[in-house]
């Protein structure tokens, strides 16, 4: 059946509108118009239906799990008379099927060409539309469907003009100890919890702001300042479902907040990121509060941190870092060990450890300092042995930054063997860990040191989240009890502090571990140690940390008058 000139003219008139609509860059605005134009064209050729299928991948097409789009439908049953298929560079697939009622006259060659032209035009439009959707999803969402950091930066790029972010706040937060949720309830429950937490905040923020995932359980968001109190209350403590049966879990978060000043212009998105991440790191490491607001003082601290990092390499090369030793003493007053502590002397002044250690821990510089300290200690011990002094075991601290270093054991042993130090004179002191990943690395490191007969001690015992599991699984030699567990000596013997201290010491001794208490400053506290059969102490009651020359005099003296 050949179309009349009038029908052909009518077709090309409508098709021209269709071509214009499908060529529009603003795809979403023309979806309805495209369908309306198809409703005009399809009856010209006696078609009963036009259906498109969109598959994100060949695998989806194979199992028939994709999106179906009905472009035209008369409601009559029909058979396929034409099929088309497009595969994009992202391997998404779009197909189109054209149907006709079996009772209708078949398409002529002329009609088929026009139907094919129409179908290809619409198919290309749909494929391009879905290609953009998929490309945007890949670019701005992670594998779990959360908006990613690229999405956050894209938001800032659009909101970069002065005034666009007036009365807005930006937040960087991390859910504390989320790995425990996965351990306790499993990964599926963990995913439910993470999604529920995210969606609650997304609803709070609404369309005016954005929330994006940095990775794991770390997120950033921008919200209207009126929403901030509610948001921070939720981050402080949130009850979140972990199943569909009403099970709830309580979550807390650490967060850094930047109240964006009115008139703020985003010249570099990393500027906002830098502020909220700096505030977040302060919250995570400060220990005083889980929510920290960025302020001018932090700008000074950040600049100070940069100067510390800039001077570090030169200071290390010039040996500005010196080892100070604080004796470890038994309850009879005999020195039985020492802890090596770092002091930085620069331009005739001492830089307090609290000023530079946290800064160096932000990078791998702390690892370089730790190895430097170990080498200095080994050189001192070698000197004492060669001089015929009676040497005591010295503990050297290692930062958590070493945990992921697979060559750590070799590095430690290389230094010790270089100075030919008997292994019983070295103790490696490690702090409790906060994550399950670090826990496994800690287990590996301690186990390796044990095989080399190097003493290991857990520092600040009782401050971490998994203290009992830490000593149950890992083969330590020494437990160093944090000063917060030490009674002042004037408390009732049935006080919580006394009871906990007594049982920590008793447990350590029954497990065959040495137990040393730091922060012993008064005779009353020393008496508490004696009463609980704790034999080792470290603190100002005996000595402050001292330079090597002074410590050598203590080595020769050996016994304290107590």
C-alpha cells in the first residue's frame, strides 16, 4: 500500500516535529512531546504498539531484567513487524519493537521505510537519554547507589557564586566504630543501617542541599543552617533499624562543621573540604567532643601544621629530635626499664610533643620519626653495653600509621641487628586500635615480634573499644595500664575505680603478663600498687623524662629511695 501524497506530506510534517523534539538537548522536557507525536504517526501505518526496552548491561538483557517503556499502545494484540537494537559505549542496550494487528494489511516498502525512520529516530533519542542517565549515575554515584565526592564537587561548582551558599553549613562526618555493626550483625544488616542513616539525613537536608559519600562510613553534606541543629542531634546519637522486624541500633558520629559565611564565593571546592575535614580530624583525635566547628583558630593551627611538616625533614637530618628516658621502677624502688620519649629542640627552644606528634601522625612522617627514635635507642644501648653498664629494657613507641606496612617487622629487625642489640633489651609499645582492619594488622605485627623474642606492650590499656579482646587474642608481654584506671589512694576500697584496677591487675598477672601503671605521682598511689600486687610503676614520683646523660647517672644509681 503506497501512501498518498497528502498522507506523505502529513507524515513528514509530524516527523519534522518529532525530529526537532528528539534533537533537543533538554531530553526530559520532550519525553511527553515525543510520545504525543508517536500517537499521531503510529495510526498512519496501522500500528498497534511500539515498545522500548532499556538494559544497563548485556547480563540484564540476557535475563530480561530491564526497564520497559511503552511508547504507543492501542490495547490490541499484535505481532512484531520490526525490531531495532542499539549498544552504547557503556554497554547499555536499548531495543525497540514495532507491533501490528494480524488482521491489518502488511506494510508496504514505502511505509516500512517511514516506520523504520521513525523508530530509529525515537530509539536513538531514548538510548541517548538513558546513556546520559547511566553516565551520570556512574560519574556521580558509587557502586552502592550513594552520591559520591564528584557529585559533591559538582554541586559546589554550580553553587560557586557569591550568595549562592548564604545561610548554609557544610559537614564532614564519620560513623564511629561502624565496623562493629558488620561484625555483630553481618554485612547485609550493616548495609541496611548505612542506607537508613544516609536516607534520614538526605530527607532532613531536602532539595536545597546535598549529601555524598566519601567512602565506607564517611560522608559530606551541605544543608540549610536551620536544619543543622536537627542534623547534629541525629549525628550525636541516632537509633537506626538494622532489619525489617523492628531491630534498632544506636550510632554516634564524629563531625566537622563549617558555617559558610554569607557572600562566600567557591573558588576552589577543596577549600570547603579542607575546612570540614580539618574540623572532623580535630573531633576524631581530640577526645573532648564528637562535633567540632571550624573557626579562625583552626586556620592558625593548620598553618602551624604546615610549618611543622615543612621543617620536619630538615630537623630530622640535623638531629634536632632527642631521646628522653623515663625510668620504670618496681615497688621496691629498683629501676627495671625505661620508656624512650621524643623531644624536639629547635632554635634553642623545645617544641612540646603535643604540638608536633599529632601533626606528624597526619602523614607518614611519624613513621620516619619512630624509626629514627628506635635507631637512637639502639645506639645508646650499644654504647652502654660497650661501656660495661648494666642495661635495662627500653620501650619504644610505634604509631598506628605503621599498621599497614607489610615490611614493618623487617625494618625493626634491621635496625636492631645493625647495632647487634640483644633482643631482650627492646620493647615495642603499641597503642590500642580502633578498627577491625588495624586489629588484624596489630595481631600480625605482635606475633612477628614475639617470634623474634622482642617484648611487646599494649599502651594506654583500657582506652580502646576492644581492650579485653585485644589481650585475649594477641600475645602481649606487657600491659601498660592507663592512668585513668589508677585510684588516687584516698578512695573507698569498694569504689568503682578501685574494683576495676584490682581486677585489671589480677587478670594480667593470671595471664602471665607484666603489668605496669603509668602516671604514678604520689606515695598514696604507689601504696595502691603494693596493695594490689602490681609490681611496676612509671611516673613523676620517681622521675620525669630526662636526657640521655642524666639517665645514664640513674642507670648507675639503679635504686630509688622510696
